[in-house]
């Protein structure tokens, strides 16, 4: 495709340097740093230098519609907090305070899961602005998470947030029928609560073979999931979360399967398997990541080094599978990147790693996205969409 996406650099402000100092102070407590973002989101409106609530009057709202008449998704802006940031589904609306227009909670499994047992399970690579994690899908179970989402959904919508739940097969199951029953049950429970469901078949950090590497079983999963979805009165969107390390041949196979089964869209993509990090443009070396390696290489990489890989996958899918909704995820840390991706045809983006390296990242990216629109002569995302229609249709309000 003709459009090029540039890995835009952002200027380090004083607040970003303060954030770097905080990272240095808590470098021996990476999971505390990971979890502390929820407190930032809660108190942001009350502390002036945190930026306050975003200006929702700025015309960045987006509505994603689907050709199969699935329920539309209403986003306060096309920036979604990716799964992994809020695993508990507590205080969901707080994340609107820090600039997000949507959130994917989880990933959730059928029952409570402690996750991987080694510590630390997460690390921050300062020079690369990347995060490596092997959390191992720790969560309280999909029933708890879905119940919390359901109780907060109206307030989240009023705050401008679209809420999805990410679900995955419970690690440790060996019988294929039990695996299938497990993930379909998780989907069914999450479906009752969320605006959309993300099926995570590509998690690299549980120490088990990824579901997306078994095409036959993956097709069974999505066939059953879509059968459940199509039997419901309300048709909610279903997204498949893909791994970023797929070969072109494997990408074609999995995309063909998703089209056959009627899945609405894809999230491109998950964390990049740490064991293959030499394929990424990084300064950090695999040999240095001893906590992850000590637990059997069950880790994944996220952040800025994944951007070029993600763009290639997005371009390929948009060119060859234009009927699929695409949410881009991987190395997105600048509003100009979001605008470039929108011009490629993505409906929204997901990000998380950037909040560890850029102060009030979603606020900043909203402003940059708005500036990019104005520079190209558009007063809103709605005007952009009206003048650049695509299928499946995406419109803004």
C-alpha cells in the first residue's frame, strides 16, 4: 500500500524526565511500577500537573460499525488501553482520566490464575523503551471480571470509554475437548458484560504452545465461539488477537480461517516472543533477560521496537482482507503514528507500554492526533472519514 508509517519520535519534556527518575527509584520493584498506573489514573483529575480529564469536546470520537450488523463500538477517541494494564476490572472509568477512549480488561481465564511463579515477572528496557513480561495470565477469573465490568459499564460509557474483555484458554489443560469447553465458557461469560470480546490465542508467556500455532484447533475454537455469538439476540463484535511473529504463510492461513468463521476483526498484535527478540531492532540482548529465561523462555516483548513489524502486518491485512476491522497494537507512542495508521485503514489502536515511558501518554497522543488532522485540513475524525470512506464503514461523531 502507498501510505508509509513513520516511527515518529517524541520530545522528552520535563515531566517525562521526572517519570524516568521515578522508574529509576523503583527499578527493583517492577511489578509495583506496573500496578501503580491504576493510582495515577484515579488521581489524575485532582492533580494539576497530571493533565486532568481530557477535553471530550475535541472531535476525536469514533464509532466502529460492522458489515454483519454487530453492535457498533463507541470510542471517546481511537486510543484503547490494551489488555494487561487492568487485569482486575476495578475502577474502569478512571482510565478516561488519563486520555483513553476505550479499555480492554483482562486477559481473563475461566478460573482464578496466579500466573507464573518466578519474580520478577516484568522488566523495563529503558534504552529501547520496551517492556518484557512473563506474567503468565494472572487474573481473578472471568466470572469476577465480567461481573465487575457489567456493574461499571454505564459509568464507563458516560466517561467516553468503550469496554472490551480479553479471554484466553486456561493454561495447563491437556484434553482438546476440555480446552474447547473452557474457552467457549469464558467467552460466553464475558459476552454478557462487555461491548466487545477479544480472543487471545497468541499469549507467549504461559510456557505452553500457543493456540494460534494449531490451525485446526484454532478453527474449532472460533467456529464454536461464533456459533455462540450468532445465537444471541445482541450481536457483539469478536476480535482475534494475533501474534506479531507470524510468517506470511501462517498469517494468510489464520486470516482465511477468521474470515470463514465470521470473526469481525483482528488486534495486530500481541507481545513478541522474547526468545525471538533478536528479530527486533533492539539494543537489549536476550542473554541479559535472566528472569524470563529462568522460567523457560515464557516471555513477551512490547513497546517501541515492535512498531515496524506491526505496520507490515497491518498493511498486509488491510490490503488482502479489507473486510476485517483492524485494531493496531505494538510500539504506538505518538499521535502522528495513530494518524498514519488511520490513513492505512485501522479503526483504532491499542497501547500500554508507552505509559511507562511517556508522561500522560494518551493525553499527549490525543493532542498530536488532533494536530495531525488539522495539518491535513480536517476539523475532526468525522470529517476525515466522510472524505475518505472505507469498508467496513467507520464513522465518527
